[in-house]
């Protein structure tokens, strides 16, 4: 089974342009299922619905979240679909197995005030005379990342995998490679462009720019810094500004970009294109946030509401 899992992951990478994060998730889910089958001494080609339901029952018993359960079932479903298409099996045991029904949760929101508080704090730290040039570089790198994320709505994985030469294709726009290898063009604000220029000036102190591959290199100039690294920096700086770090993450910045644009009158289709959503229903979740916000304002501020 291990060999077929590797073949499946390779197919997802080559044919479907699955991201490294998606590939890792499939690998973990299928390895967990493989371990379950090993304990049951069951050949993966002989799996039936009863075994699938037994596995679901086992992982449910440890209090797994419904969205995690849905992902695990989906991973196994895709794997067995692959085995069926490759004529390894003659029947897909996942046929008839339904995913748990999920309510779509509203994304966490960050106010414009909180975004600007982090930006202003970071700028103040950069200007301090007593900090080292390396610390100044780290703050400037973070500022450029924050400005780009907030001005484009990019996913953090899209930002960190930007190649150095992509930044110079056009001063006003970035070409982003999103999920499934789809490309889209996103505009940069003046603040983002200024932060990028100042970051490059400091980057050149620590790296030979001719040898840098990624725009945000790690210690090894051939690699980029990780999502975890940026997330830790974001939470650390949020904490220093007095914000609740548990409510802030790289993806929350993406939600902030979308919700703030819509609340200021942006067209839903335009926001969909900038976020790289293939289905507009995914973008429409932000209109629900605005609906809730309007209801709250009316309830709190409308004179008739106060009399009720």
C-alpha cells in the first residue's frame, strides 16, 4: 500500500498541481489509514464499507473535529478512486459513504484599526536607532509581507513562494500562482511598493541578490522562510501591540482584506478574482459577515430598536 500511496501523491502533484501542503495532508491521512489497516491485518485491496465505517467510528471516538473527519474521508475517497482508475481494485469501497455535513463557519475578522496598529508599531520599531541592522531587516521584511498580504489578499503560501524575479515583472502588480497552478494578477498599493523597496535595500546587506531564488529567503538562500515562521512573527508582534494573538493568523489577514474591501464598497466579483476563488459562493461568505455587522449596528444604533 505504501508504494501506491506514493504513486497517488505523485499523481496529485503532477496532474492536479496539488500544493505541498495538500500533498502533506493526503500523506498524513493515508498513512493513518494504512496504520489502521495494519492493526486489523487487512489488505487495502480488500477494504469494504464495513471496514471504512469501522475506521470512521474509531477516529470519531477520540473527539475529532467534523471538518478534519471530512478531510480524512475525502483523502481515502480520492485514493481509492485513483486505485479504481488504475485497475488495482474493481470496486471503490467509498461509494455510498457520505462525508459529515459541515456548516460553513464565518471567518475570524480583524478590524482595520488592529491592522493599522500592527503596521504603525512595526514602522516605529524600524525607525528606532538602538536596534541592530539585523533586527531592522527582520522588521522591514515583516512589514513588506504584511503590506503585500493586506493589499492583495494573497495566501501566505503564495506570498512565501514568490520568486525574487517575480517582483520586478511589473512595479504595480504581482502575478500569483494559486491553487491548481492557476495564475492571477493582483495590484500593489503604494505602501506595499515602498515597503518592498526598503526591504530589498536591507536584504542586499545579508544576501547576494544574484543568488537569491525566493523573495523571502531563509538562512539557505535557495529556500524560503516557512509559514510557521511568519505566523510566529505575526503573533509575537500582535502581542507586543497589546492585541489578542489567539485571534490573529496569516489567514485572518486574508479575511480582513476581503471583508474590508467589501465593507468599503468593492464589487464581489472583483474580490473573488483577487482572492483566486474559482466559485463565487466561497467569496459570498464575506457578505454574511457584513450582514451580521449591519444587523448589529441596527440593533445597537437604530432609535426604534432601542424602544423595543
